C-alpha cells in the first residue's frame, strides 16, 4: 500500500507525458485504490489489542541495525485513513486548478502520499526519518512551483523551519541508537520494539526528548514556532494546503505520541506543565490572530494553530480522555480544515481573490457553496453533533482533570473560535451581494461537491457515533497512559501544587 | 411508548432532511407540507405521552452509548417524566401552531423552503433537549437550538442588521455555554457521571463549595440561553428574525431552556443556598430592569422582547426562592400567552405591510378584529388580569417569594407587575386605539388569512383557561400535584395553605396590575399629550431607558474593541515583528556565520586537521560526560 502511489506516479511520469486525461484518471485510480486498501486495513484491524499489526520486517541495513520494519496500531490506522481519504479527494478538487506542469503536480502528490503513509507505519527510527524527509521534498516543490506570488519565500521558510527540526531529530536519533546498544560492539539500535525497552538516564532523555519535541512542535505547529504555517498556506495551491493542514500537521502530534512520550517517559512527564502552557497560549493566540486576518487562507491557518493547541493540550494531559480527545481532534481537524481549504480554493477559482473585504453576500449567488461552508464552519467551531465537538470536549475534559485553571482558559478559545469563524462567515457569505457579476458565475459543480461530501459525511459520523473511531485508538492510548502513569505520579501535578500554594484551589 | 417518544423528535428531523435537500429545486412553495405534517404528528404524539405520564408511566431509556473513553461514558438516551411532559406540551403545541401560522406569514418569501427546513431542525433539537437524560446530551441540543436560532435570526441575511443579530445571539450564548460546559466537566470530575439519575443520586455527597461552583457554572449557561442580565443583549436584537421565529424560539420554547435546566437540576441547587440566592437576585433584577426598558420602546416586537426577558426573570426569581412549581407554571402560561402575543404582533406587522413602529400605527382595532381581540387577551394575561392564566402563574411566583420570606424580592416583583401592565396596555392603545397616525399604511391594512388567525384563536384558549385549569386552588392546584415528584428532593416545606393573607396579597397584586392598565389608559387614551411631557420631564432617565442603559455600547468599549485592538497588536508586533523577526534574524546569523567561517574551508590541510581535532575533542568530552 505504501508504495502503490509511487508506482502510480512512476507509471504516469514514464508513460503518460502529454496525455492529461489519462494521467489524471490514473492518479484518481491510484489514490482510490490506496483508499480502498486502507479501508480493508481498517476492517481487518483487530481493535482489541494495542500491539502492532500488519507487520512487515525485512533486513535493510543490518550493519546499522536498521531494518525495513513497518506496522500499525490504532493511532496509525486512523491517521492513514485520513491521509488516503484526503489524497483521494484532492485529485478531483484540483482537476482543472493547475495550468502548467500538471503531470508533475499530480505525481508530486502521489510521492507525497507514499511519504505520509510510510511515516505513519515506520517502526524503525531510521526508516521513519527517511519517510519524514521524503515527505518534505514534494511539499517543498508543491509550494515552490505551483504556489502564489511569494511562493519562493514561503517554500524556503517551510523548508528551513522543518529542516531545523529534522536535523535536531536526526542527531537525537543517532544518539539514542548508539546509547541503546547492549554493549559497545553491537550495532546501533533503531528498531522501536527494542528501543521501547531501553532505559536512558534522565539528562539523555531530556536532551533527546527536547530534540524530538522541537522537530514535532514545528510540524504541529506549536506557538511560537508557527510562523511558517500562514505563509506556507497562503502561497500553497489548494491541494497543497489541504494536505499540509490535513496530514502534515498531524505528523507532529503523531510523532509526539509515538516517539517523544513512550521513548522518554521521564522527560515527558517533567515537561508536561510547560508544554501545556504553550498549548494554551497556542489556543488563545491562534484564535485571537484569526480574528484579525484579512485573507481567508490565513484565517484558516491561524485557526489551525488554535485547534492544534487542543491536540497537544489533550495529549499532554496524559490521561486516557485527554489523549483520545487529542487524537480525535487531529482526525477531525484533518477533515474540517481540509474541507475549509477546499472551499476557499473553490471560491478563489470563481472570484480570484481571498480577501475577506472583497467578498460579501456570496450566499445569494452561491447557495451550495455557502451551505457547505456553513456546515464546515459550524463543525470547526465545535458544534455538538459534528466531529469538532467530541474531540475538543474530550481534550478539554482531559485537561480539566489535570488542571482546572488551564481548562478554563483553553475553553475560552472555544468562544473565540465561534467569534472569528462566524464573523468570517458573516463578512463573506451574508449581507448584500457586493458584485452583481457573481450571479453569472456557476455554483459548485458535481466534481467539487463529490470532493466535499465524503469529508462532511465522516464529520457527521465522528460527531454522532465517535465510538467507531475511539475504539480503534483506545488500546494504544490506554497502553501509553498506563506506561506514563508512574512517571506522572512521580513528577506530580506541578501546577496544582503551584496553585494550591497560591491558595487558589477550587 | 418508546417508539412514540422516539418518533416525536425523529419526524421533524426527517422532514428537515427532506425539505432541506429537495426544497430549493423541487418543493418550492409546497415546502410546508412535510414540515407541518411532521410537527402535527409530533404534537399528537406529545399529547399521548403527556397522558401516559399523567397516568404515571414515566420512561427512562438508554438508546446507545455515545462516547465511552476510559471511565467517561455518555449515553444517548431519553428521560420522560412530569417535567419533560410539561415542556413537551408547550413546545409541541406552540410549535404546531407556529408552523401553521408560518404558511401564511412566510408565503411568497424567497427562502420559503429554507425557513421550514430550519424550523423543523429547531423542533427536532428542542424535543431532544427536553427528552435528554444526561447533561452532555442536554448541552448538545442546547447548542443545536442555539444554531437554529442563529440561522433563523439571520434568515434574511442580505440585511446587515439581521446577520449581525444572528452572530451576536450565537456569540453571547457561547459565553454562557462556556460556563455551562465547564460546569458539566466539573460535575464529571467530581461525581464521575453525567446522567441525571446518577448525578442527583450522588448530589448529597457534594461539599457546599463544590455544589455552589457547579450550580453557578450551570446557571451561567441559563443566563445566556434565557437572556438574563448581563447576557440579555442578544434577545432584543433577535427580533430581526421572522416573527413566527420570535414567537416560537424567542418567547415560547428555546429561551425557556435555561429555566428548564435549572428546574431539572433542582437536586443540585437544593444543596447550595448561595447559588439559589444568586439565581433569585439575577432573576429579580432582570425582571424590573427589562420591564423598565420595555416601557419606552416603540418597536412592537422590541417591547415584547424586553417583556420576555423580564418574564423569564420572574421564572428565575421563582426558582431562586424555591418556588419550583411556580416557575414551571409561569413557564407554561408564559409560553402560551407570549407565543400568542408575538403571533398577534406578526399579524399586525403583516397588516401594516412590514411596519413595526407603533408610532405609525393606531386605530387598527376596527380593521383587524380577530388580531385585536386575541392580542387583548394576551396582553391581559401578561398584565396579570384576574382569571387569566398569567394571573395565577404570576401570583404563584409572588406567593412563593412572600412565603419564603423574600420580602424585598416580592416588592420588586410587585413593582414589575405594575410596569408590565403599563407597557402591555401602552402597546395595545398605541396600536389599536386612537386615530391612525399613518393614513397610507392604515388604508392598506387588512386582516390576515385564516391560516394565521386560527392559530391565534387556538392559542388564546390556553391563555385564558390554563390558569383556572391548572392553578386553582393556588398552591395546591393540579400542577402542584403533577410536578410534586420532580421537585420532591428540593422542596422542604410543605405547601402553604391558601389562607386569608394569600387572598389579600393576590387581590393586591391584581389591583397593582389594573392600576398599571389604568395609568396606560390615562397616558395614551385620556391625555395623549402626557407621554411627551413626561419624557421631557424625566430627561436623562428617559434617554437612558431609550438606549437600554447603554449596555451594548459598554460591551463594545470594554470588551470587543480592546480585544480587536489587542489581536491586531499581537499580529503586527508579536507575530510579524518579534517571532518572525527572531527567525529572520537567525537566518541572517547563519549567513553571517557562513561568511565568518569561510576561511577555515580555504583548502589548507593544517586548518582542516586542526578543526577535526577540535571537533573530536569536543565529542570526546561530551561522550565522557554522557557515559559517566
């Protein structure tokens, strides 16, 4: 499954140069096939165990102790499903969007899909790193080649930020691989199953944790390393934004759950209060900045910063409710923000602007577009019954169980979310139609609707019956939380003690 | 019974999907069939459920487990008891009538199908809200009715004021819901469950402080939804929505959700005297505060809106002083008579071709007879005229405050009765009496079609009769017995006997109401030049009332504008300046460092060797430290 998209891309590149319809359909067929495969995987996945499944293990570089070791647990499965779905819907969504070098564009996305799936499956640190970097390159080109007017700046910023994190991570990977050796003559240990049992001293843990964490935090992105995101989004083509927000940001959260916490539990437990504070700053800060954005894409980008704050906040509450909430927010955010970017793109194709002030009254000429935007806006602001609510509520509840004051501040972000989203909706869709010409333009067509409907349906599904998804991730999350419990107890609830000392305890 | 209960919300939901999907292309002006039909059946089923509950068949039913994570688990399930039955009765009856009325009122509107789809969605959400068996589900539909309210207030979205009002309603409610959701989390963290039965069973073990905290947080939600001070600001603006919506959502059903929630949580509130007192204070203050604003408004719907805020304040006062049954009784009566009043005002507006300013009306009594008589009945009930429903329910509230020893609250409430009667009849006299003030509008005025007048007549029946039927004798009438079981945990004292003192108080409050009517008569019929003079006399105070105590302006100056300025500052200074500046600075630093380090790559072997040795040394030191 991982390499099917690459295969598709190669076939396209080699055989179908200059035959646009053919390679577009090949791209569609490839992503569809991958999606079906991922569905098969979801159905075959055993939800009762936390151990890894569908394991493939082949020797790769034995001298370095590295092997091609792939496998998935519930969290990977969920994110892979998200990846394959989004990769599928962006194909019809950008059917006529790109004007030059179309072939390379679609091929780049297929390469990207391989990288993304691989990252979610890798059970070997070196392999993980390879996939992680593999993702970076197509994305760099997608922004840099098919982006907007400031694309070079944005692509470079994206690349440098991510690269800075990657380098730190690589150093940490090599360091722990060598430190985890049973003796000085053995090969380094990259395999996660073995690393899981290795014990590192606290200073090593802390250093490695920080290196990994910074890499992932940039990806999430957490405050204050988020500034690459708005620029990248604004310049990226629609499909690029969808994947960037929908999947690439999730790599950060995934990495934290998969590597940062279980490999360095002691350091993670010690870092909890600080990371939670950063998360809460991100929630409020992102929301406040969304409030004053003038460009629709930037607004959605800053709202991502805010929403991803719920992810890290939930995860680092390190109780079952919080972590499951965090993971569910990742999934739901992928669906919703992906859809929002699609919609912004569809509006852009018609109006050739993303300035909020240039819009107004779009609901009259484009009722279908307005209905979809309303749906995803509401879901995104956490309306119960849709996907945003369940994750955010669980995440907040987890945070609340950890520390009440933090949850209170974070919950303030939900008020702000309603404010910036509804205000955006008001200024773009409601009020008088600003330009009579718009009535001559066509509303969403069937191809565009078909890209949105599956995402919307899933958003409803998660909102109404989240058990389907929570059951998949439950065993893995439970294992993680149980592993962390002693460390959390040891480090104690720093903030509760702090507040108790202030006498501010409820 | 399970199937019946399930169908009540599902029918409007099905109709919402049907009308919403097919309305624009296919159903068009026939959109109301499915929608009205579904609600009609839901109404019949609600009546059936009420009768079943009346016979003692309550229902508690877990349908499926919605969210289950760790030890957190929430079901989707129904609880049908006496309290639910009362709410179903109001929601279904007013809902059904409003649907029928809307066929006439919304006729010819471009968004006809959209209107019926939204209002069906509202019915579904509202039914679910009162049927829910746990706090989270209540919260879910609490938000959902808020959404419908948003959609319907902003129904005529090309109008800037309408879209603004919709957004304002949603946001102000979000502020309340912020407290509500934290309250729910606090309940879960302390009691470990969210189902009503579980929470109420465990409520006894709460410490006083915790009970107060939970109750006040829940109450914050109620303050938002039921438009109590200081979150009342959205409701008057919500009048931008079509009038049937004002009647259904913003008078008879949704705004009562806060009262319902507090009443439902009575076992919790019973543990916190402080919280009860806060509820009573907010309620009483809102009652007189909003009534005073209603006295000077000239928009007919705004008068009714402030009146609703004020009457909801009564209900909270009743809850706060422990007169639980009285609160629900007033909710029921108010639901009918205020729903009626709004529909009547809609009929007036319809007759006047969309004009809402009472100063342009006058003399309509002869032209729109049915509307006039039903409006009069509603206004009399609102003023607490003896015999009508409002009289008994309002008196139950007053008696509850008096019997509980809350004399100050009682005095404020009696003054409010006076104000209420005054503004109600000011409205009647300005609209229906004297000479028409706008001849052109008047000449076009006509009575509404029967689809609109029949609902008025139907709603006038309970407006007249509900009090006599349910509230006699006061303090031990039908409704007191019916709801006794629900509030058993919270009512400590046995019901007060209706004695001489109660009779005197009742007569007194009735007299106060009639005095208010007479004053309005004196001002607006006998000496029509008086109001202008009085306004001039009271000068500043009048301006203060006319501007609704400048609450909106204060919010803009203190909260909204500073927040926007702060966000703008964050964006320009912190994000673009400090953070990005640091990053770009680091970039320049790298370039500079590259330049500075260029000499060591100048191709001199010694240089390379030296650097290698240095690097090796550093690595060895690090390695030694790490292995130590």
